[in-house]
C-alpha cells in the first residue's frame, strides 16, 4: 500500500487523486499571442453547398407543452398573492417565522 492516506485502501480500477493545495496544476504559464488559423473550410472532397446540415426536430408533445406554459401564469398569480399579503401586513405570521426557524435549525444540524 502506498503512502496516500493512512487507513484508506485503493479499490481496483479506482483513480486516486491527491490534492495538495488550492493552486493551479502545473503552476503559472506564459501568455502566448493569439494565432489565427484562417477561415474554416469544409472537409476535403466535400462540396460545402451540399454538405450535411445539423437539424433540430421538436416533437408535437414539446410544442404542446410550450404553447401551454401554465407555469409562468401560476408563478405570476402566486407572486401577486404574496405581494397583496405583504402590503396588507398579513404575510409574516408567527407560524411562518417558527417554521423558518425550525428549518434553519434542521439545516444547521445536518452540517
């Protein structure tokens, strides 16, 4: 066994990485000037006007979902409700504050 870490065994086929600090791998390198390679061209022997083109196909189900974006309307409606509650002074309640504190404590206990 190597001196990677005391008590840790290396599993077969598993890569091991040793982290020794927060610096860059290989240290700083010199800055090289930009090198232009010219205008891109088609592969040799391929007519650029008849070369295959990429294509995107949107399914009918995706088009239906896109046309029925109820999520945006629901979010806008919920936001309007919250704004009305805030302006009326009824949004912040002791129950909501207690729930928020409980969730914060639970989150801090998980760490």
